[in-house]
């Protein structure tokens, strides 16, 4: 029981901590909560969590393979960075087109489920594969995560719970500050675009930036 609680606490904390930095998912959740309500934002969050748990489970099954063969993390970084850069351009375009009117704050396509939208958006977040592979290696070597059903379910529950908790905090923030967000749509889009642009540049040129600022 002690090992189960330890695994849950650690996986919960790591997942929650990883969801704090601003990115595409939590920024989108804030906007959905502000413009479409808590229920829609929660559906989006559940879609994101489902895909994350699927990726985590895949990394758990693939741990033996990836321990014997190095995965090319650089390719995944470049793919993800380019996708993030496209989203940055999209939000910058929305900033230019926004009129700062609450009635004009359309987010995404209303014809699709917010749950499906969250799942689809998170499915292109390839960096989480290397992120959870790395933690899987650490937990395995530290004898925190074992190859048994109880540990598997606990690990997944901790990760899902941690991510969902952080998303709920962003949802509450987006809902309570919806009037401010609605009145400053262009500013919100601009800040989002700048943040995503910085993230993409960091992923693309992380090695060179580290050399410059060393």
C-alpha cells in the first residue's frame, strides 16, 4: 500500500507540475471557459486527459523497446515546434481580426464536440511521448513503478488526476475573468501568439540558445 501511495503522489505531482506552464492546451481551456462556459471547458479537458493517458500507456508498453534503442527525440521536437508555430500564427491572425467585442469571440468550430477537439489537439503533442518515456525510465530504475496491474492503474490515475486538477484551475480562472478576457480579446490572442512563438523557437533552437546565453 505504501508503494502504491508513493507512486500515486509522485505521478500526480509531476503531471500537475508539467501542466502549469502556459501552452496551447491550457490557454485554449481558459478561452473556452471564458466564452463557452465551464461545462464545455471541462469536456475539452477530459478529451485532453484521455489522449494523454493513452500516450502514457503506450510509453509503458514500449519501455523495453526504447531502453534498447534510442528514439530520435530531435525529430519529435521539430515536428511539435512547427505545429506550435502554426498555432502561434493562427492566434496572431485572430489578434489582427479581433474587434475586442465579446460577440465576436468565436473559438474553434462549434460543429464538433469540445471533447473530440481536446483529444484531437492533444494527439499532436508529440513531446509528451518523450516526456513520459523519460519519467517511465526513472520510475522503473528507482523501483517506483513495477510491471503489475495495480501499479499501472495507480500510475495512470495519478497522471490523469494531476493534469485534470491543473486544467480545473485554469477553467476556474477563465470563467471568473471572462469579462476581462472578452473585453480584451485582441490582447489575449497577442499574448497567446507570443508565448507559443517563444515555445516553438525554444524547441527549434534550444541547443543554440543555451550556447549563446551560457
